[in-house]
């Protein structure tokens, strides 16, 4: 019996063994069964309910600057082409020929006038429209001409944020700004602050992780793990000045969540990273010029007022966004960190990441490095190197995160282990400082589980919703 | 410290003209010495002797691993890209080694077990006293914890090695080109 058959008359879907999906979430106690990380049925549901219908990042537009430039990426399990059109617009197309379903494009990156299927030679334009087939008249007469609209490549909706191209297969999906909701305000402050904006250094790093994709997604708002899992960063003298001080571990600040499952951690610069010993009485603009946010320089901070509101500038000066998680599994991470060198210098981490689920037990991770287009060569190099040394496959911080994701996955493989629950009882509730300009559910103070639980609430909502067959 | 850092920056120049000098025959003494250097390096790393490995590095080392992407045969475009998996100099390698040696780095404690197979070694004279260009094929087999599965990684390495007057060798530059565009291991808490 499939899940959809089991849905029956109402309520949450049931798994093959009769368990209602709703029973895997204890919304009162704020706990989630580890079974969600193991079950192949749940995985297939996620592909349909989440990845076929969510806004997912596929490329940075700077990767495909010229007409015909394309990269091949994944949205969930589906391969897609991200193509720059002749008019400068970007199309995101299913990488599958409408004739027999053959993968159209066999390279990861290139430039093409059109896309021709290797199997029978059907050709498609940069915007996915059907152009023609070999021996078309002899084979089909004028049938394909008449059906050309039906034969175009499947096309996703697209939107841009900080130059990242997001796409969504679901033509009925909410538009991108609605999807971002109150989160757009924070993301634009961090990513669209300068006149010329960000670019990617190149294509993303790609590597595998033997863990369920949710173990990373749900961790984004978890500040608490830093003290134990990243103990090494403290031992190296990189995270904080005092191992017993929560501020040193980035645990004091403002967490934000939204009903849509987006999560944000902002750390309080005033108590955490006072690199230059700036007085808290200096104006936000003065403090930003003295200690520019990650990836920017002092000259760029003077452009901020052209692109951001006063409240957004104050956000960057006082409580800058550290990790910005977008439901289901994307983040932007901006951080001033140690350069990862014994020269003791600091540098910016500027990264966009997403994770492609491959199986319940394995995901693929994509890591883009972002720099300001106007960055000097020196700032660009420093950003690239600091980011690589902190994050991504060789990053000394992320190396240890991988241990937690894979370590939990091992437990979820066992029938006894996966009866355990993940627990999110540490809640601060809605605490919003009077002078704080951002929206969403604001949780100021010690970084607790509120935002993480908001991610799970959204996940549970999407996964347990009753839905019409064939929707 | 600052001075060493500057040398590392400048040494990016030396990758010019790689492999354009005279090719050394496998019967020449210097070829055998360099082959032995690579075998020694593999053994030192396989035994997790990171401080020993550090002694085999020139302080001007440039250590890089570009991200690679699948391209069409006649696209005229490089498999390599500007994004890096590793982009290191001596002081950043020292940082990584100190992390493994002296702190609670979960990724390397317990240590991952590795076996490096180095083969297909070719050597050319390079411009500059005692400098040689060396390419080799690397097979890295990695075993973590009690997992029966091993991660396999194959790569070509482009090395520039300096042999001093006393015959001791140091790695001056390494570029690692993996054969996978999606790397099939969970992290690079290992050196290649």
C-alpha cells in the first residue's frame, strides 16, 4: 500500500506499517522521532511534498554571465539546466528531453545556442521551447509543429536573492517574496547591501555526506552545539576569548523564525566580536565603517544607505545575521572569523550552501563562495581563503559538523535507536527588543531551541497535511 | 610570520612553465630520490605523522585543490575552476595540523585511517636551482571508524619539489586534480 492510498478518509498520511506520520512529532513536548531520518517512505514523500514544491537555489547568476551560458544542477532528485537567455533572463529547465525522457545535457557547465538531445536529436531553445526534430516531416508530418507547446521542456519558476537563482517546479507555488515573508528584510540587509552586489567565485564545491539532509537543515538555528562540537575552534582561540562565556561562542544575540520554517541567528557584535574595541556609543555607520560586515570594506559601507533602511543598517552593526536558513534546506552564512592561518588574522566567511537529498542516508552538499563584485583583489582573496578554511569540504569548522550529522544517522539506522526523539524544550519564547526593526518571531537573548523548533513545526505541517490525490 | 606569508604569496609565480624542462629518466639518481620522497611522504601521512609531514614542506608552499566540473570534450574549457577545495599556504597548513594535534577536533579523533598509493611518477627539471616538476597518480583509500565501506579518491598531483645541496627535498607547490567533480568523501580532514 502506498502512502497516498493509505491517506484514506482524512488526517495525516500513514506509513506502510500503519504509523500515522503525525505520531512522529510530539508538538506539545517539542520532540521528533529519529525515524524521520531513516524511513524510505518518508524520503519519497519529502521529494514530492517538499522538493517538488519549494523554492530551491540552483546557481549564482554570475556563474552564467552571457547568453547561452548554462550550468547543470539538481532540485531534489531532478536534474535541471540553469540557462542565460538572449534577453539576459534566466530559465531553469528540467534536464530531460520531452520525447523519451533522455538527459539532454551531459556536461555540468558550458555555453550552448540550443540543447540537442543525444538520443534522437530533438532540439530545444535556451528558454526550453521545442525547436525541431531530425526528419521531422517524414516522421511526424506537421504534428510536432502543432503540439510544440506541449513538447517544451518543463520549466520552473525563478527568482533572485543576492544574485542567487532560486527555482520552484510548482507553478501554483507562492511567489518568492511571499515565501521569504518577514525574512526578506534580513536577507536583503546581509546580501543586497551594496550597489553592485555579490558574485560567486565559481561553481560550488560538491561533496557527499552520509546523513539525512534534515540533520543539516534543522541544525542551522542551533547555536548550542558550538560549545561542544566546535570545542576545537575554542581551543584554537578562534571563536571566543573566554571558553566559559556564552557570548564568546556566539550564543548571545537574536534568533528569528517564521511560520514558513525559515530560521536566523544573529550574534550580538557588541558583546561577541569587538575586534577593534569600538565604543558602543559610536553610530551604526561609524561602527560599520570601522568593522565592516563580512565581505565588505569601509567604502562599501557608505553605499549601504542607498540600499538599506536605517533599521537594516543597525541590524548589520549591532546584531548581524550569522546563519540565515531558508526552508527546506538552504543557508547563507556570513561571519568574521579567524582566517585559518597561524598568522592570526581575521577574514570574512561568505557562503551559500544547499543540500541535495540522494537517499534517506545520504545527501550531497553544495557550497558557493560569495564575494562583493567591487571587492579589491586583497579582500577577494581573503574572503575566498577564509571561507574555504572555515567551511566547505576542508573547512575546519564544518569538518566537525559532519561528525554530528553522520553520528546521528548511525543511530537512526537501528530499530531501537530510531525510537529515540530529538528534543527541543529549551524555549525563550517571543522576546523582541523595543528598538528592533526586524519582523518574524523574534527570540532575543540566549540562543535557545525556538527557531530550530520552528523549522520542525513547518516540516511537520508540510508532511502531515491532508492533500487531494494527484495534487 | 608576516615575512613568511609574503613569500607564500609570491611563489604563485613558480607554477609557470610546469613540465617544460628536460624529462628525467627513471634510471637517473635524482628521479629515484624524488620517487623515494613521494613514497616517504605517503608513509608519513598514512602513519598520521603530521609534524613529520610539515618538515617535508617548504615554507613557501602553495597547496591547492581546485573544484572541477564535467565539460564536453571539445569545449575548449578547463576541467578546473576558480573555486578551491584547498587553498593553503604554510601557515594555514600549520593551523590545520595544530588543530589535529593539540585540540579536540572530532573530525580527526579518532583518526581516520588512510593508505596512499603513489604511482606513475614523472619528473622534469624546472627553472631554478634544485627545482623539479613532478606529476604522480594518487589513490587514497580512507577508512573511518568501524565502517566497512571505504572512501576511494583518485587524483593527479602536480608538484614542484626543491632539492637542497645536502640532498634533502621539500615540497614547494602542489596542485591536486581529483577525478571526481562531486567528491565522494564527507570531508577533507586529510591531506592529499
